[in-house]
């Protein structure tokens, strides 16, 4: 950049001239610096656990582009990072990549390259008026894109080149009283910007320490093991490259209520359509409404006669009563095997009876009270010797039961008492999104197995309009949102201009985890983020769940294994205005992706993606990468994040 260009930037909006910068009492940045030795052995350097959030990012469009703006309060924090992507045509000379406060009378810093070296220089006026610098020697290359980064953590200053630490030093100085201007591509105090090349991109990050009071102190997380292996399909070899899996789907019947003209349709294709029982059931927006005098009857056939099974349901009760049936295989009278899932005075209850061992008595297990006028996700797991119940991802019943309830002999009732026992209709009142019945044995083989292998660490149900980002587990509540992100009808509504910031905590610093999402996209775009832990720029571990032109994709990157390249796993196309359930399972050496309970991706992946450094985001690009905002448009019913229990 020549002197006229520099003078133009400094006089237009900066209110000072090039001459006044050169006469600044604090001196030329490059002319009077004390070089601090890189006195910390890099092999033993301990970087504190930190999260980073991008304050601003700038993309420059041409080789001679420069930029300047007044500094603000964001530049007055000592813990920060500045990063620049550059392209050099030669190593000789001097180029400022970014600076802040050089023209002011307070603290200041500058990131630059000079004669083959990368340099971070700073000034702390509380200790002296001198400039200090940390230097990484002989690190520059020509005719290739490079990334130069400086980070401050308390007394520690670290200099990175292409994602690798090249120099580090400790000093008592602080940089927290910056005034003047922030610049890109030039140093206001110097006329020696003569290195051939250009600045392509600059990012300024806030750095904060990750607290230690998250996972470790949660009482129900005792036994949580971030290193415990997650059991995946044993037929998946470490060298597998097949990204899809075939075989029997675990659901035997699925009543999804997507067709108002065929309310009881079984969407598995297995033919277990529910028949009209009593009253009239209405369907709107893929949800069935039961008015307290209606229900469906399910004809009994042999593949419904199971002792080991799973039932999942999503319901929104609008009225409680003594007995409200959800799904029951209940024989009338005092004899016969049977089981029931119902709501008694607001509490979820499950009932089992094996005629050979229990005779006429029912074994009753009571869970937690349901949320009235809110959506409740229920999962009942019946194994050969136990029963487990999950409500909104939380284990509420865990009991032993060794009877055999598979010899049921009567039709089932969905939402009412199909046996017409006359003394109580037991009709459910409210909305039902879906009810599914499957084989627990088949799920254990092909799918997740028992959900008790996992512990729910974060749960955003989006049920509270006045507290959009509430985490029901309470450790990762979201307070910062962008645009008009709001809760409507128990779901997060994003308008293509909104999203949520999710601060990085130790909860997410793991390589093995499970994520459940239920969403309904309204419109598709080139890139739409769902939940991402994506480092901006070219370096760092990360993972992303996103939609690219309507296709669900998972992106994983272990920077030590794959450097700057993302490993991409492609799912199936989503349908606009239809709900889709997504489950991502990341194990030590594999990735599995389910869409609507169908295994779509079953692939080997070697790498450790636990070393996250940046905050996460929901529904948009929280890293402000400037070139793509990546907004999701539609509704998100819930996002749940699980760890692995020993």
C-alpha cells in the first residue's frame, strides 16, 4: 500500500493524518522493540483449557486492500487472539497483518511478518512505553496461503504458524487499555510496508477459560467415562469404507399420523394399520388429536407378540385424569399376559403381567409427572429381565422384571380402552405426534441398544417461550441469540436470519458422544447449520451437523490426523415441511447416522475430535466467518447431547 492509500484511510474516518502517526510519542512499532525470548519449551507448553468466540472477521478482496476502524471495548480484554491468512510472493521486507491502538496513547499490539519471520508485538503503558515482541524465525513460505495467529492467555503469549505453535513466552504485561484504531494491511506508524504479498482474511477472537464445574460435579454423572468404548455394529471393521448399511429395520410398526385421510397408517410397510375404534381422530400438521372420546384399535398378529420390545411415543396431553391410555396390550378381565403404557393422574405408568408368574396381579412402575400442554418424549424398553423408561431423554424407571409378557391374545388399544371394559373408557386427551413399536433385540443389534448406556448431558427441548435456550440439565443453557430466534408450539423457530450461540464447556470436550435432533426445514439453501462445533479458518478439531442443498451431512475433522481437510459423510435428502429425526453416534473409530430410525451412514472414522477450541452454534454460523452465514430456516423440536456411561 502506498502513502496516498494509507493517508486516505487514516484521514477518512480516523481524523488524523499520516504525519501525526509518524510523530506519535509512542514510537515506531518496528523501530524500538525489545524481543522476548521464546523461553518456554514447546514440548512441555501447557495451554489452559479455553474457548474462543469470534468477535469479527474480515475478508479482503484484492492484493492492495486495507481496512481501518476505531477500536471499541472488545479490544480492551487481555485474553484474545488475532489470526490472518496471507499469501506472500517473497520473504524480504515488512508487512503488518493487523494492528490495534498503534496510533493511540494506550496499550497496543501488532501482528506482522518481516524478513522470513512471524512477529507479534505489543505495548503495555502501565509498565513502560516500550514495545515487546515474540518472534518465530524462518517460518514463512512463498506462493502458498499461510495462517499466522497470536493468542494471549493471562501472562502467556503464543505464536502459531499454520496451526502449529512456533513460539511462546510469559511476561507480566497486559493489553487491556487500547484506544486509537484497528487496522488491516498496514501499520499507521511505519512507511516500510514493502513485503510482496497480501492479507486475505483476518479474524479477531475473544478467549475465555473453560470452568471446571460442569460434568465432574453433576451427581447423576458418576460413572461417566469419556474414554469408554461405544459399542457399534461388530461387523463394522476399522477399514470399512461403506457409508451405508442394509438389513432389517428395527421398527415393527410406526404410527406417524402424517396422513389425515389414513389416520392409522403403519409407516413401516409391515401392514399394522390401526383401525377406527371409537370417535373421530383429526390429523393436522402430522399430529393426531384425541378428544377424550376416541381411539384406534390395532389388530393382533404374531410379530406383535414379543416379550422384548421398545415403544417410543411423543405426546402432548391437554388434560389429565385417573387413567389415560397411550398404547396398551391389555386383556380384559383377570387373566392373560399383557402390558400397558398410560398416564394416571398425570404420571407416566407402565404395567406388566405374566399370567404364569403374576397370576391376576399387575406389576406397576411409575415414572415422572408429564408436562401438561407441552410435548413429552417417551421411550419404554422391555428386555427379558428388566424395564427401563426414559422421559425426554432422562431415565425415570430402571427396574428388574423377569416375567414373559409376550403371549398377549387380544387386540391393542391406542389412545383408549379397546376392550370396552365399560367401567372406564381410559381415553387420552391431547396430541400424539407418533407411536412406534419395535424389537429391542433387533435394535440392540442394528441400532443404539439400550439408551441406558448413555447419560444425557445437555437437553434443549425448546418448550419455554420466555427462555428460548433453556437446557433442562441446567449446565449448558444458552443466553445469547441472534435475530428473532423464538419458541413457538414447543419448538425453536428460525426464520433464516436467526440462531443461538452455545458457549463451549467441558461437556463437549469428548470424542465419543450421541446427538439427537428433530427438525422440520421450511426452505433449503447452500449451507444450513443445525448444530456445529466448527473452528473458523483452516485449523482445529471440529464437527458439524448441517444441511447442504437439502442433503443431510456430517463433517468431522481431527486436525492432527487430517490437517485442514474435513471428512464428509452424506445422508439422505430431507423433505421440506416434514419432521425428520436425526441421530448421530460418534464412537472411537466410527460414525453412524440415522434418519427417521433408518441407519444411513455406518462408516469408519479414525481420529480424535475432542480438542474443540471455539463456541458452538445452533442454526447459523456463530463464528462470523463472513463469507457464509449458513442460517437454518424452519423448526427444531429438540436437540439432545449424550455422553457415555460406564
